[in-house]
C-alpha cells in the first residue's frame, strides 16, 4: 500500500481547519510541537489504497521568521517530512491571499494550490480561469469549496497528481521581478545552490534581503566570513522587505492578469458587517452574539444533562443492590459516591463542552469569530491576547469548563493558555448561585457592595495574572495587532464540524474522566472514616492547620468547604451545612459533587457560627479558588501540559487564600 505525507499551508481564515477536519474526521490528534508552545494538529485518511498522513501547519501570513509559528511551518516543510505541500488561498480575495504562495516560491518541495471558498467568489460575481493560473504557476490548481462535503473527489485527484508528479512552482516570472531589486543578483551569486536542504538560493537571498534573522544566522554559519560580510553589506543598503514585497505583489498581478473576471465592480459591506464593524455598535453586537451563543450552547447540552441525571439516579438502586448482596460499606461508597456520582457530574458538564464547541465552532466556520477578534483585538491586546479571547471570558460567566473549551479557537498556544488562566478569574454560574445567597445572609442590602467588590477584584485579578503569566506565555513578537483580512461569510460544512466536535468531545471525555476520578478519589479517601470512632484524615488535617487557616479568616469547617469548592462551587454550601450540623465529611463530599444536602435552617446555622469578617473571607476564597475539578481537566485537555495546568491551579489556590486574608482583615476593621 502506498503512502503520502501532506502539509496544509495557508494564511489564517483560508479554510485550513475546515479542510483538515473534513479529510481526517475522527482520525486526528492535537498536541504541541516538540519544544514549542504552538499547537500541532495531525491526522490521517485513506484514498484509493493510499495511506495519507496530514499536518495542519500553523496559520501565518508569510514564512519570514517573526514568530514560532512561522519558524515551525517553514522548518517542517524544508525538513522533507512532507511529500507535498497543499497551499490554500481564499479565492474571493486572491490578490492578497496568494502572498503566501509567493513567499513559498523557492522552497524546493512539491506543491499544489487550492483556491478555496469558490462559492463565496461566485457569490461576488467572480469567474476564475483555473487552467490559465495553473499554466502560469506550473503546479496543479483547484477551484474548491471545503464546505461542500460531497464534492471532495477533485481535491483527492489533484492531490494524487501532485504526489505522483512531484510538481514544483514555476518561479521564473517571480525571479525576474527580484532581479530588478538592487543587490539581489550579487546576493544570489554569493549563496551556492543547495547549500541548505529544502531552500533554493533565490529564496535564501530574498529572506536575507528581508532581514530574516534565522536565514542570516544560517548563512553566517554556512559561508566564509568574507562572503557573509558582503551579504550583510548588500542587505544593509537595500530597501529590504518593502522591495521584495512589491516584487511579490507584481508577480501575483501578472499571474492573475486575464484569469479573473468580475460582474460586480465593487462588493458592498454586508448588513452584518455594518453592525460588527461599527465604532458605536461593534462591541455591544459582539458581546450580544457571544452571550446568545452561550445560551444556545445549552440546547445541544440538554441530552447530556438528561443522561447525567439518569446516571446519578442509579446511585440508590445500585446501593440497595450492593447492600442486599452483603457488600461492605466502603465498596458501596466507592461505587456510588465516587464512581457513579463522578460520571454523573462529568457527563452533565461534558454536555456544555459539546454545546460550546458546536456553537462557537459554527461561528468560526461562517466567519463571525474573525469579526469578534477584529472588534476586541485592541482591547485584548492590552493583556497580551487577541480579540478571540473575549469569547472564553464571557462564556466563563456561565461555565469555566466551557470557557476553556472555547479557547480552542485561539491558534497561538501561549495566548490560549493565558486566556484560560485569565478565564479562571471569572466567577462561573455556580459561583454566582452561591455569592448572592451568602452575601444577602450576612450583609443584607450590603450584598450589592460585596458583589461589586468581587467584580472589581475580578478585573484586577485578570490584569495581575496577565502580567505574571504573560511574560512566559506570550512573547512580544506574538502580541500582534489587528488581523490582516476579514474572511467573507460562507456556509459551514456541518458534517465536518460535527465530526470535529464529536472527536474533541470524546477526547475531552477521556482526559476529564481520568482527572476527575483521580481528584475525587483522593478527596473521598481524605473524607472517609475508615475506623469507627475516629475522625477522617481531612478533619485531622483541618483541625491541625486551623491556627494557620484562621489567618485567612477560615475555621477548619470553612477551610474544608474552601477545598470542596475546588470540586464544585455549588457543593460548598452543602459541605458547610453538613459540617456545622454534625454531618460526616463523606456526606459533605457527596454534597460537593451533587450540589445538594443543605439544611433547612442554613441561615441560622451560618449566622450563629460564622462572623461577618469570616463570611467575607470565605466568599472571596470560594469565588477565586480553582473553579471546579472539571475546569481543571478541561484546562489540561486544551493546554496539553501538566506543568501549566498545575501552575494555574496552584496559583489560584494561593491567590484565593491571599484574597481571603485581605478581605478578612478588612472585614475586621469594618465590622
């Protein structure tokens, strides 16, 4: 059986992800490139007995070494790992999107060109002569719509042709433009052909003129000192990237001359863009879109919620069956309290991940997410992020796990991790169910001030966290501004999107299950009374360190509830209720998982056992603690890093206690 390796190359919003998902379906995996904090997507498919491995290279606008994404992309191509490179361009705006093809010209690896979004170009009234473009470029060219799932045969055929014929770009016309640049010819003569695998002397000369640091470093090591000095002198006297860029666009114009005809002379701004790109209505429209998407995410999540509740309903009959069979109490607790309750929790939360991934994946597919990025790019840029980060932040008001899952639309790994780290500071829906209740019990009308203080603290927390984590996660070179092009709106490929969503949801389920079961098992072991008449480990730890936790305004019961809030915010009240009414810690753990178990006279219990300063400390500690164990698992799922997941979790545990200490001592001064 024959095999081939294909690399997908293209600018952001060129449709690479749609094509990749359609080709690979569930046969894909995501991780990080070795030694780099950049997402790596690989998959496989079979065509006529040919096993095809495919790599979705990081999206970038050029192959100049300005970022890790661009370095990874060009090094992967030049390494020979790909038998052929599939270059994608947006056929609705070829004058700009063919720039990547021009920048690729001179890399000595076979390629073919896919002019994607043909349906959008057709809607614009454009007619593209593919055969004429193919003749000029010397490689197979296909006019294509990646969203049309039943019309992929032409893609497979052109891919097979490129693999067999090893077609390479015709660079004669482009080099003729380069030769008009002062110093180019002398520069090329100083660089021997084949000095570096995968790169022609033409490509290296152009990148040297553009001041590419990595290429200049390669030339310094590969040439004599005398010739390298000549190269540096020539480059310093040239116009650099301005001159080479002009040559590339002139070549693109020559390639497209006579190949495109348009019935419409101008393309009017769509009604949606008149709203999204408005200085007045843009941001409110984006926020409304995200919030509506958040609410819409609950619709596909409902079946999962029902399945999760059905799993939870198994606890009583399973416990009865095990009891009648004479099973020991510890086994019943493990099966019912840990395993069944954990799966109940996991499946219900997984439904929201499925919904968020589906709804916001759809927004990404049709082109709305690019508008979100554009509108909020400057605002998010102050935190070292891109505009898309606003979506996970808003979704986290509903569910932090959903916010973490929503970060997968961010293509830069460092910015994705930083986005998740900041999203943890946003109190989720479960926290907002607890905060007003506790605030009202202890502070009455003053609850409004407490909620206001929490929102202000959230903003400050996000700013500080961005400063602390941003230094390592987001380099200055990656803190780029507004996106270059807004893609046209286009129809989504529902089949490919569903396969992608199901694949990611299944992968999330595997990772989340292992993390949740591990954390819940540890918590249960610490809370279970193994020897009658003795206290569980968690009680002994809590009472032993109470002199320390009192500094944070937390008696041991409140501290245990603080720990339980890391399992589930809604369960923190159940834990407090169980502990202050004499319930055991195992019951409290079950309350933390199920969100149930509060006493009917909870208000009286709280007021008689907890002071206002302690209540304030607990509210802040619980709110800014790790959101929940499922959010922890989702963070690991999206970052592919145990180290960064642990760092974020420990950081939030520490800062939550620090905020508790501050609020407690402020409370002592006030009350």
